[in-house]
C-alpha cells in the first residue's frame, strides 16, 4: 500500500466517524488530527478530498479546505472501508467509545485514543436483543427481488423511520447513527438501479443499534416476506 492509498483510507475512516458523530460538521486536517491518530501528512488532505469531491461537501477559504461526507457519498465510502477491512459487520459506537466488527483492526485505521476495537464473537451478548441479531445477519434473504411496488413501500417506510427517530427515546449518538444508516438506505433505494444487498446491509446496521430495533420490524418483514 503506497502513501496516498493509506492516506485515503485514513481520511475516509476519520470522516466516516465524524459523520456518525455530527453529520453536518465540516472538518479540516487539523480538526481531524485533534481526534484521530492520522499518520498521513497534511499534504495528502487536499488531494484525497479533491479527487473524491463527489463524495464530500467541501468548503475552501483563505485558511484552507474543510469537508464532510455527503449523504449520497456515505454508501461508497462505507463499502470501500469495510471491503478493505474485510468486514461484513462494522458498527461505530460513539456512546461506548468502540468499534464493533467481525474483522481485526487494520494497522491504518485511526482509532481515537481510549477507544477499543471489539471483534464480534469476542464480546458478551447484549441483554437487549435486537429484532434480528446482527451477528447472524447473513445477507439478503434468498429469493428477494426489489420490485417497483416494493421499492416505493421501502422508501415510504424509511421516511417513516427517519421521522420517528426524531422523538424516539434513545441517546443523541444512537439517533444520529441510526439516521445516517436510514438516509444511506433511502438514497440507495431511490436510485434508478437500487442495490438491494447494500440496502439490506444498511438496514442491518441500523437494526443492530441498541434501542431502535423495533422501528425496523416492518422494513425487515418487507424483505423477508417478499423472499418467499
């Protein structure tokens, strides 16, 4: 892995974590470095963001460049990182200062100080079970096809869940993380050629968050029932 490729992964990972913390906040190189042990030099920041500008909201001023992930860019960055990590399960838990994944922490990942990386299977099962256990999330239900009618129903249900999240009795960090997954799923669902497997993956991530699984029962049922 060359220096530019490593810088790209480090910055993508830091921006992804920032999106889950505050999706509207712009970050510059110094701001990211304050929170994440990024090893890439500042000189890589501008090229990485500029070459992937379609994925970011970018601000350029006399003092430099700052950016944040676009909602439409989230699925691309999320998929690239999880594929590079080799994880099919990847959860950022700001409320617990941890990342939970079914793969080991890569050497390039800028894990914040005092955070831990927990491998699925090495953590105790939470007493609060989700609607579907995410550690057994085995992919898109066999036989599922996202027809035009199902696509409309899915977008409608995702809109409903996003609205319900606003007043749902969970912490702000959980709410923000769940909303990020819902928005990513809806963007994918509204695409001309929606990727059902990635939509299902985003729903699985949201469903796994503590305290919000009940919101996703109808959506999961839509996938499971349509597969039979």
